């Protein structure tokens, strides 16, 4: 790969502008920022609980650090440090979004430069891997709405892959690859093992000159041990959380049923995960998979095609299959034979990385045709097809937020608050000002956001206890969720609100924040003093210290 020049700098500047627009379109000036999605919201609440344990002593999830202490990623210390400067965990979290988008785009551009030795095809690779693609397992590939751990990993990953390809013939640098792969497990523990093994496996394709097979084997064993040594702290912490109840009496079959009802069932069945992964794509998307398969076959048959890098990509696929599919399958088989739960349910999620590898193969064949074309028309034709395929993929998976930012800037404003944003921020502010520290809240929306945005404990939220550490509490949490959903589905508005408040009181809440879906404008609590505050979308209700009284008389 040639050195960077003004063309590369221009492309990186364009990536930076795109990342800034994406960031601003998502943020839109909300302060504080309570609109994080599930993973981001949970991590922000965990950081808040570590900084303010006294505020969450009465929180059923955050009051017990063992429910989240096992989740060690770089996001938590980073978020705590940013919050100290910014003063809001949500804003601190979303402040990293633009950087993630820029890193992913520039990383895949670098990987394309290393693999294709051409700026044009590198640029197409960076662009075609940006769009958000939803698959099964609640997973995705592409730039996401929050800088979640999996987004962090995928943004840094192409730099590691580019280094692996560039250093494939330099065994003195291979330990640094394993060090980087080991440290990245602290960015996203689910992705780390699969990609570490894939990169380690791909290095077997290279035997440095003068090395015997035995010397290479010893070197590879050493690299594996280096990775293991660096990841032992996380492994011990994670495995230490696998109590499966400890002294709690929980039927494994009942717990498995509860897990299947809460999590995607594919996490407990590798065969179903692969089947549903294939079913995630249809129509034109399947044509891309067909092109990738064709490309792989043709590239293998093409004489003098870059065999080394191509072999590395093939071994990456094999490594992902071995750890992301093979290990979970074995774990699940053994667990079923023992009548127990698997040790983990997440490694299979690494199948999402087949999406960028598929897109890489689609462009690789066209880049090879372009490089081999003897006429200008041939080169232009290959380049046009590559551009058309990239545009088609982006059209199939439109990128959000950039257009929102551009529209806002066209009106002469840097940020444009989203519809309903002000009423949500007003509700959070009234919770902060109208409830005492430590007051337990029940909410019908923004349950997790209340934790990190107001530093108040919440009696129930979609984020439950870690099932492998506290299965009995996990099943109680699931029962609470069923009770709440049953109350929400009552047809009569007055009965619905009364049932919600009754459930809130029984769960030990001091206040309830009810949104307009369950609080029609014509209804008001009795006695009137129970209503602490209300706007067009939310009502903050004081609950009676006597659950039996509040359940019957409040509404």
C-alpha cells in the first residue's frame, strides 16, 4: 500500500463530515439525553450506579452490584470519566457516536487499501459496509444509533484486520495482533473470542522463510497462550457469575423456558439461529449473497490472484464458524445432556460479521476484474458495476440521521429538537425536582432512562437480573413484567390506570410516571393531591404507602 496523500486525506475529511452529520442528526441538542437504546441505556445506568451506589440501594437491579459487575467493558470507565466532565450519562454516551462512525468508515477504507491496493475500491468498501442491516438474534451490522459495545468493536475491527493482512509475513509483529485482539475483548466480549481465533487461524496460512512446521506450531501456541493470559481476568469474572442459582432452587427446564420467552430463542439453538439468519435476507439481498459465493469460487480459480490475503479471508470465515457456531453448538448439546443451561448464549451472535465479509467478496471480484482489464472500457465497466452495487445496497438499507441534520442546517440551525422531545425532558426534570433522592419509581416508559438521567431507583425495567447469576430473581422479574403487561392491556381506561398503580404500589414504588398511552386526558387521580405533576404526555403520581388502599382508591 502506498503512503497516504491528498486523495486519502480528502476521503477521510468526507468521512468526518458524514460522521458529524450522523451524530448531529441523532443527538439534535437534547440535554440531558434520555433516548439511548437498550444496551446503551443499561450501560449508562450501570455507570450511574457505580458512581452513586447510595442512590440505588433500593433498586432491585442496581442495588446488587453482582447483577452487572460481571460486565466489564471499556465503556463503563470511559462513560464515568466523560460524565464527570459533561454532567449527564446519556449525553456522555452519545458524545462518542460521531467518533464511532468515523472510525468504522476510515477503518474499512484502510482495510480496502491493504486488500485491493486501490483507493476507489477501498472507498466503495467503506461505503457499502456503513448501512445498518438488521438480522436475527436482535443483531445488526452497520452504523447504529448508539455507540454500543458491539459498534465499538466493529469500528476498531477493520484496523486489526488490516494489520493482520499487512503483517502476515512479519512474525515479530504477530504478538501485537494477539495483544490487540485480547484487549478488544474488553470492548465487546461477545465478538472478541470469535475474531481472535479467526485472526490466529489465518496466520497459519503463512510460514516465514526458514521456519519449520514445528517452529511455526510452537510460535502459534505461544500466540494462543498470550491471548489467553491477557483475557484471564475477564474470563474469571464471567465464569464466576455462572452460579446458575448457587443455593437458589430453580428448575433448569423452567429457567430455560423463561430464557426462551425473554431472549431470542435462536440464542439457545444454533441451528435455528443459522436458519433465521438466512431468512433475514430476501430479494435483492439474496442476490448479493449469490454474488459473494460466485466471487469466492472465481477468485480461487483466477491465476495469480492475491492468494495470501484471499486465504486469510477464507480462514477468517472458518474461525468465525468454529467459535461462533461450533462452540455454542457443543455447549448446547452438553448442557441438554446434563439438563442444565449452556455456559453462554451469546457467541452465536458473531454470525453478524458474515455480512461485511460477504460485501467484501462482492467487491473483491470486481476489483480483480478492474485490475486485469486490458482496456479502459473494461476498467470503467467494472468500476461502474461496483458503484451500482454499492448504491443498490445503500438504497436497500437507507442511512438515517444524515438527512435530518442536512434539513436542519438548511433552515439555518445547528440542531432541531425532535417532536415530543421537550415534554420528555420536562418529565425527567420534574422527577428530579419533585421526588426525593432514593424515591423508588414505577414507569410505563423511559424506565432505564430514569435511572441514568434522574439517579432514581426503578422498581421494574426491561433490563432484568443476569439469569445465569440470579435465576430466581430473573424469573421473579419476568413474572413482574407479565403482571405489568396484563395491566397495560385492560380495555377500560380507568381500570387500566388503577391496575398499573396497584402493581406499582405492590412492587414498592413511591411514585409512578404514567405516559399518555395509559392516561387519557379526562382521567385524574383521587384524591387530587396524589397528582404531583402532569403535562400533555406524562403524569407523576404519588403512591400511598399502603398498597391495598392505593390500589383501590387512588383512581
